[in-house]
């Protein structure tokens, strides 16, 4: 079994993937309410420990590699530094809890491995296109939804924002199952 992680300081996407059976679990650790960096790490440690107990057959852990350069209009130096620091902490926790060093997969490599093509002319952004691909691959997964409470779309339902992180963790785990058989 594989554990795929999409690490950020707000939400950690988690995918437990069996190389034969496919998706086992798709979850997230919501860290948005916790402001303290080390308290976030403690929550991740608790969750990963529980995953280890629930799925002792996990042998490999793959983490989406952090950005290596700046992209116009995206993350600042401060954000990339924070993410790199937190990614290091989560990597250490993985090593401690699963007794294995995590491997890192570049998001573009993972997408290419799975044949996910990003249409730059689409009205949908990259994350939306990836989520649609994952939803299609999972044949209509039951994504967490929320009902809008105010505004012009009051009463409508939409996917929770953290679904994108969950989808990214699935892409990492599934690509790892292809790349590292």
C-alpha cells in the first residue's frame, strides 16, 4: 500500500492507495483553524499515527514535491519558505511513524505519468481540471460538499475547497503506483 500526501500549512491531502485494489481512503487534515505552526505539526502527527495503525500494510510514502521556483502571480518567497519548512516537518514525521523515508514526486511528473493534460485555454484552472480528472478516474467519488449560507448563490451546494488537496494526494499516490511498481 501507498500513502500519498499533498502537504500545505492549511490542508494536508491524504490518499491511501493499494497497488492492486486502487483507492482505499481519501481524506484530509484541515489545519486552517490552527494558527500555531507546531500545533499544526502535532495534528499531522496524530493523524499519521492513526493512519499507520489503521493501515499497517503501508510500505511507501510519497509526497508532492515543493515548488522549486517562483511562478508569476503565485506563491511569495515567504509562502514557499513556510511550505518548505512544514514539508520538512511532515517528512520527518513520516520517517518516524512509518519507518521509511518519503519519496518526492513533482506534480507535473505525476500528472504526465497519469496522462492528465492541462488545457491552458480552458475556463477551468489547473486545480479544477485535476479534480475533474480524479473524479472521472474514481467514477464519481462522493466528495465532501457544503451549502452556501449567504450571497447570490445562497442554498446552492459546492465541493469543499479541500477537495483539491485530496485530489492532489490521489494523483501523487496513483502516479507513484505506476512509477515505482
